[in-house]
């Protein structure tokens, strides 16, 4: 009976180990100051061996960015799956997404800077993340229409409009701008969510 060769490291396991070390060093030193050689040294392997699993440092950054934005998507999915009315889900989701971004800026500035760079570089992971959030918004809006809470003809268009209207509280650069200038973005957040719900046809 053939048995698997346990002397070989599983590729997925090795990738996970590399990302775990990269994540820790990005948070501690920043992605700019962390080299592939630093990651390899921490793992006790050669730089060339890291490149067997990731073709470039950019690929590692992309994967770590994916981890950060996936946290947001998981929060959004969890809210969308609750039995709350659609208007409450939308309120909770928009608030949670904003709070997560702001917390990352305040408590994990180096990770925030990495996400900002990914946005500016228009990395594919950011585009995919935005599309995923819009899809979740669309599902909630459609649910609200079916339940008579919202009055819109096209949930897909409405979801895109909500994303655009919420950009000041969703975009990491704009969130940072508000905090740097001491603006009360919490009051603005509540006001904008009320505006969005009214635009969707939700009455007070």
C-alpha cells in the first residue's frame, strides 16, 4: 500500500507559513521595509525557495492584502445572513465596514498603508473586493425591495450608487484624510447612512 511522502512539505502548507511570517513582519516593520530575504531568513530557508511559492514580493503583498480585505467581506457576509430587516442590515454593514477600515488605520497603520498602496496601484484584489461588497449590497437591497422596505427598480444599479455615495467612509485614503484633519466622520457616517436609506425609499 502506497503511503504519502511525509518528508515533502505540502505546497499549500508552505504558502501558508510564508504568508504567516510575511503578515507578522508587514505589521511589525511595514511592507516597504520587509524584503523577501527577511521572510526567508525568518523561515530558515533560502530566498530562492520562497520564490518557488510566490513569483515576487508583489505576489506576497497581494495575498496579504487579500487577507485584510477578506476580513471585511466576512463581516459583511455575516451581517447579510442575519434575519434582520434589510434596512438594518444595510445600516449595520456600512457602519461595520467603516469601523473596520478606521480601526485598521488607527491600530494597524502599516497594514492600512499597504491597502492604500494597493488601491493606488489598482491591484486586482482590491477590484475583486469592491465587486464582492457591491454584490452583498445588491443582495440586501433586493431583499428590501421584495419585503417592501425599499422602492428601487434596479437593485444592481442601486448597489453601485450606494457604494459611490458611501465612498468617503469606505475609501482608506479619504478615511485617513478625515482623521488627519480632525473631522467628525462619525456624525457624517450616520447622516450619510440616513441619506442612503431615504434614497432607497426607506421612510423614517
